[in-house]
């Protein structure tokens, strides 16, 4: 079954107490821009808010989500709500996690771990940079694809504009030449893949149920999640929706958005192909051959390749783990398996 965007994150299996956030309807561009300049409400899909009460042992909500690598290679951007305090309730023995909602938004860090800073208030969901690194696509305002100008040092918030009027949009992906964006809308059997460019409205490609597209380095194909009979998994197609092939999957597969390496002929995806398997980071050749897990620990579904195709950024998201390394961003070398922790949780105890 095609996973919905809400169920892609493996931490959705953990139950938390949290405040509800009203869904914002589509607003005019200048209203969204103003909202981003100040506190700006955003999709609550991944956003931890205020005090979180969690039993022990369990996982806490991931403070870091949705990393995206800037094409210059020197920085990563990601959505983040800092954890400021953690303590145990003496009456119940339960762990309490407190997050700084006022600092929730899109953040930046250098790939050596330095220079951590807040860029915008409010999450910019599922961000993706174009190849020149001058424009960011993201999901905002009730599920619409937006774009915003920027560089590896910051974003021009005033340049934000709606790319397409299609609602329920997910997973925007720039074509390598920066002239078009592929995305999907809705979830499950109602999912559809669209391509939009400067020449006209978005056009639908492929079959119902296709979701989460990502461009090949040559811009002539897309990798995505789709089904073949009862099997669900990683598939490819050309840009007209023809030449469908399933690369890797099963009737039990639970997978996040697949990502094509910018160079190197590989595809990465987070998930599992059998129910009894752990939810891990996988890599395979672009024809689906030689799939292998890169991590032993559980990871979030949203991952990002480095521009040179040698490394992948991911969020460690292990269930039943209350250590402060959980919910942080890691970088793994695809060739050697060497990994390093990039971001950290540092709450007062």
C-alpha cells in the first residue's frame, strides 16, 4: 500500500501528547511572505510543539527533519525545533521533553558542524534546491508548491511565490536544468505525479498511485514509488510516463521517497521491503541491482544526497531510544559506510 506523507516517518508509531495546530488555507503570496518574515505558521506534519510528555522507554519527536544539501556542497538545510529541556517527572517517572517553538523553522549548518543558525521562522516542508543553488522549492500553505530565491548563506524570503495551484502537493524535485519541477499530489491510490515548467500548467504523467518523484541526473527519467500488481516499491519511468519498470519492492514494502544520486548511478531510499525487517537506509544501482542497507539503525524517510554523490544525509530515528543522539542528522559515506553525527541535542537536564 502506498504510504501517506503522514505515515512515512517511522516515529509515527510512537504516541505523544502534543498540541494541535490548525491547518492554514492557501493565502495570497504577500501574506505567506509576511508570515515567513515573522513567526509564520506552517505544516504541523513533523513539528514538535511545546512540552512533550513521553513514557520511558520510548522515542521523543525528532527535533531535526528533512535535510537538503545545497549544491555547493558546503552546507545542509533542515527543519528544526530545538530541544531546550529534558527532565523526569518525579511523580510519574515519565520523561518530559520541552521544545523551543519560537525557534522552530528552517536552519542551516556547515558540513563540518559549524555555523548552525536559524534561516526562517516556520517549517518549509520537503525542501529541494535547483542545480545552480539559487532557488528552493518547498511545500507550504495547505499543501502547495512554492519557490524562493536563495544561496548557501540565506534565503530571499520576499521572493516566495506559488509554483502551481494544485493542492495536496508533496515531494517537489527540480529537473537538473532547473527548468521544471516534478511533484506528487495526494496519497495512497489517489496519488498522482505532475511536472510543471514555465511553458504552462502542470501536466499529469503515469498512473494513479504513483508518488514521490525524483529526477535522474540526465533529466530524462524519474524514480518514484509505485505498484506493479500487489508489489509496491521503487520504480522508474520516462518523463511522459512511459517505460515503467519496478526496480525493488514487495507486497510488504514500506518506503520513503527514493532519491537519485546527482552523479554515480545510484538510488537511495529509506524503508523496508518485508514487515519483519528494520526501517533502514538502502542504496542500489540505478537499475535496481545490488540493493544493500547502509545503516543498522532506523532512519527518517526523508534523505538527501551530497552533490558529488558520495554521501547521504539522514536523520537517526530509532524507536525506544531516549538517548540524545536520536532525532539528529548524520552523514554516511556510501562507499565506506563511515558515518558522522552532524547535529546535536543539548537540552538542560
